C-alpha cells in the first residue's frame, strides 16, 4: 500500500474491527511517519451522523479552541478572515463571532446549526486574505490526505492551527483510533507535521496535540508565546480575557446584519 500523503510504500502495523463489522488494516509509512488505515471504503456509513455519539468532548473542545484562536490572533496579529474548516455545528464559528471576529466555517458533512448565516460552501473560496485557518480535530478525518491538505494550504492562511493527537508508535489499543465510529483514518507523527510544513513552505510549531503552521518566520518570542498559549496557564488566562468580551453586542450586530440580507 502507498501512503496517502507522501506516496511512499507502507508497512502493515495491525488490524482493528471498525464499526464493529469491518476488519481494517492499519499501515505505517516509514518515510513521513504517519499511521493510516487501508483505503477507507466505509465512510458513507461512518458519516451517517457527522457528529458521532462518542464525541462527548465537543463543547469542551470548542471552548478550548476559542481560547487558542483568540491567543493566536493576539500573538501573531494576522490580517483577514478567520475560517474554521470542518466547523461541524458551527459552534466555534459562533463563539468567535461573539467576541468580535470575522469568522466563517466550512464543512462538507455537518449542518452548521449555530452559524447558518456564516457558512461557506466546501469548495467556495473566501473573499480576501485568510488570517487564521483553524482545523480542530479534522486532520485525522481526511481520506485523500495529500489533496485535502493541499486545498487547505492553497488558501494561504497566515496561520493554520490544528489539533490532533500525535502518533508515536502506539499499537492497536490506542484510544485515538476510535474504530467504533470509523471516522479517524489517518494519524500524524511529529515528522509528518514537519513534512507537511516543508511541502507548503510553512514553519511548524507543535506542543502536545496542538499544531501551528505559520506562513512567515515566527521569531523566538512568538514561538515561545505560541507554546505558552496551549499550556494550562495560557488557556485559563485566555478564558478570562474572552469572558470580558461576551457582552452580547457582536451577536446583536450579526442578528441585525442577517435580518438585512
């Protein structure tokens, strides 16, 4: 089997039962360091409901994501729109708009119930520059990884911020595989992230499950600040800062703008 990211020959690692009925092979790429399933033929079945019942962390994840995007914007100061790719229900988009950001979402599968007035089509090109492109818990869902990631970087965001757990030799019992849902099909190592950054001319900074790709060299201070941003201290400080901006004025502005359309 060939790697769906770098097209290198892969080695069989193990098998797991996916969706309780498909025996699926998982392969490791010795070149880019990724772990991946065989070609995922079960995705229509897996996405019968875009938000899996096992995704009990969806609210907490969006609260953390809001804090991270806020901190990235304050640290890097990029110019343009904020796009949440794979935005699901639109919760993060709405939360970012509620603190004053020009945020939009793109999602091929889910109904953006919280941000229906601010959803872009999956193939629609945003107007103007993209300041921050967020991809929280998205990368591991890509089926055609090379082309899918190429499309993200084609938007040329100043910063792409992603979250996904890193593969570092874990076995068939790794909880992040979540074979019960069938939606996690590609897993990235630190070497994989560096490969992606080099391929698209970006700089990569990572800490734990959070990953930053910057179009311009970040400098020592910004590198330190971005790593601090995803620490427990940084996220708690951001939550306090965000709370001060939640006075309802931005949601009222959006309501008035939607009424005029």
